[in-house]
C-alpha cells in the first residue's frame, strides 16, 4: 500500500532510473485505490483457432473471451494508422486492463483522450525504437484484436514457472506486457509469423511481465492471418529482464483450444516450418536440470515451463475437453495432472478436424456450458442451477472462503467483459471481419466490424461497469443476461431466438458486402462510405434489439409468472417437480385443518329432518363472473 501511495504522489523508483508514472491508480480516491489493490483483475480467457481448411468458407478463425471480474474495460476502440519520423521512439505504457485501460493522446484514439482537464494522462514506463515510419490501423479491446492487414490475436493467460516485475515498480525489470506486445504487433506486422517473431524478439530484448496474480505469470496467444495460424507461448526468463517463448504452427486443417494453460509440447528447433522459439527455451531448461541436450529427446515446453492449471483441477482441462468435443473429438474427460499426466499429453496441442467450422459455430462454442454431458451446469436435477437451470455460478464470497470446494468452469461465463471472433479472409472485401460481443456471450449478440470503418459506433466504444447507460452495448447485453436469469430455462429460448436472428442477418449482410467488393475490385471512397453506413446501421439495430428484448423478457417473466399477450397473462408455471422434491416442498405447512363448507353448507331440512349435502365446488362471486365471461369469449372465438 505504501508503494501505491508513492505511485499516487507521481514518483516511484526503478532500478535503472526514476519514472514519473501515471496509471489507473493515480486517478482513484483512496478507498477506490484500496479496493483495486484488494480485488485486482483476473483474466481467465478461452481461445479457439481454426485453420483455413478447417472452416466452411476457407477463412482463418481465431477467437477470444475476456473473462475478467466485472472490472475489465469492455470498450472496442479503433487505433488509427499513423506516420512517424525516422528515429522516433515509441512509448510503452503499463496496462491496468481495468477501466480505463489507457488515458492519453499518444495512441491517436479520441475515445482515450482525457475527459476533462482534471483527468491526467498515463505516462510511459519506457520507450522502444519505433523501427517503422508507418503503423497500421487496428481494432482493440484489452488486447490488439485485428489490424488492417488481417493479422489477428486471441489471448489466454497461463501459469508459468518464472515471474517478473514491470518497470516503474520497486525492483522492476521488464517493460512489455502481453497487452503492449499485441498492440505493437498490430501496428507493425502484416503476417501472423511476422507478429510472432516480433513479439518474441522485443520480449527478449526489453523483458516480459505477466499478470502475476493467482492465474499466473505467462501468456498464450492464437495469432492468425488469411493463410496462417500460430500458437504463441511466453513467460519471463529467470532474470526478469528477458523472455522465454515458443510458437507452433497450426496446420491448415487444424483446430486448437487455449484455456489458461500452455499446450505446446515437444518443440523441434530444426523444424522451421512449424516452430519458432527463443534460445532460452533450451538454455534455461538445461541450466535448471529440467532437460538435457544429451537426452536425445525433444524438450516438452508445457511440462518444463507450465505451472499447471490454476484455480482448481479441470479449470483448463474441462474447457479443452469441451471445445474439442464440439468438433467431434472424443478425448478423455479425466486425468491425473494436465501438465504432466502419466498419459500425457491428455489433449493434443492441436487436432486435425473433418468437421468444418464457421464463425457462427464459434459463437456457439463460446456459449457452451457442457449441456447434455455429466458436467452440465444447467441440466434438470442440478440443484446448484436452481429450479430454472441457470448455468451461472457466482464468484466466491465469504461463505465459499470458509469451505473447500469449486464449481465447474464452463466456456460460456457470466463475468465476461467481451468476446470476439476474427475472420481473416483471402477474398471478398480484402479485410478481416471482427465479430464483437460485449458482456457475457450467453446473453449478447456477435456484431461485425471492419478496420476500414472511420470509427466504431459510440455504443460499442464507450460504456463501462461502474456507470449504467442505455446507450451502451455492453449494458444492453448485460441486462439481457441478468433478466434472463429470472427464469433461465424459459427465457434462454427467447434470447437464442434474438441471437440467431440478428447474427444470421449480420452474416448475410457481410456476405452482401463481400459480393459488392468482388464485383468492384477497387471500391471507390463513396462505395466504402456506403458500406460503412450499412455496418453502423446494423450495429444500431443490434443494440436497439438487445434493449427491446430485455424489456420483453422483464414483461414476460416478471414476478414468477409467464405473461403472453393477449390472453395468456399470469400463467402460473410454478417449479419443476424434481426441484420441489429436493428442497423439501412436501415438508412444508400442511393443508388447513378446518373442513371447508363454502359455499352451500349442509343444513337440516325441517320437513323430514334429513341433512342436505354441502355443494363446495361451484364458483361464486367474481370467480363465477370470470368463468362465465371466459366461456362466452371462447364461444365468440369459435
């Protein structure tokens, strides 16, 4: 806390020099700062990668779910192309990932400009040579997502055996986080392999630092372009001043899942077609006695440099199993240790697949909660899912801290700030399509954007967790998801109908744009502008629809009823029988002890002293009138 007090004062000491550093913590009041220190941001993301022969249209796909703790900055922002003078230096910033992820003008995005004179800009923790005189335009959320050359990235934090401290902190040694590495790759590279090699080289030269919280100190990326796909792993080296990294090519018919743990196994430094790596991969392993060049065996990168799954066993493995199952792969669901199981590797680094996938398949994959399997979070009979089968399991609070236990970790997660799928294509308009879905994939809609747009619509480039706004796509999706939890097993059908309708129409819209481009190999400025209008109008339709559906869901499932106009209001559907049995419904209060006499109690007939039997089942009062009116209405309808 004392360290962060000095950060707030504006000065901290580095081993190499004093830095004036200005990051998110400087913008907070003392209580907010302490809350940030205690909570932090956990990134636990899932990535899917599909080579061009593994997809239905020949595009290369990569995805990313940003599974933070409801503090991660959810904005989609365009970074414009820029020109630089020879000899320029590029500032490198600390990446807090929470809102705001960056404040300043250096990156050229108005969304990041200070909102007032009282809001200070972030200050660099270091500089690197710019190396290029022109940087490409790209779209980013927490990480660089896709640039104008169709280079795309999906990120997943991993455990690692070494850690490093960022420059600017006491004993800081490393300048580059995965956030900044992806930004620089977006700015400078035109192929996936160029991006891999650039990120690796810069991390070796300037040092790499990871998240450093419970989820680990290392990172994994899927890196793609219209023709190629790579898996990239990186962690700090033992000095904290450099990095250890390796990359493996995904074959054209390959499909891979990254789920918060390294997956690259045997690395072959002589196979340049399929592998790239730093010299430290082998030198450090040899130095620590984890591998020997005399062994005659290839080094297993995951077995040597991973610290295994974090949070709990199956935290990574269940998603890997779940993801591969979605493309028809029958891998074992159980294992001893995912990092070094006696039967390792439990799951292949990647898998060839005969089942071709589309962008819409990846939308569905990111919503998967293992339904129909023994690990489903929402099947009937799962008491934790409640009577209406919600797949959500909230983060641990005080009670969970007092007892040992864990929930299954699904792919589709309630605390996701955003998910995206990038479709890098070798045809059509000659640019990648970023399908962006704010908030949890379970309740949101994947909406297409392209880098050539002059800017991202305000509803997607603004909005954050600490300020509710009906102008925000993030909050629109978040409200849909939360209201659906009133009666999940009922409402999810309405939500899926919205998703299918809007996503299918967006896919058709993109296909129409591609057709227009193929008919005009050099689209004019006017035609590009007209296409942008179509994208913007489509995004507005999506946001308007999410807010409309959230209102419809509230109306339809309010107060435990199902309400359907015009004549099916206040339907009493109650609870499922299995749930009533498990919660002890039968053990509730018994029926009233008084025997009812209404509405014609028995009386003695004075003429013959015989007792007349009471009539107890006829409707009376208002109920009788309602029954009559209903019957008349049915007759009229007939």
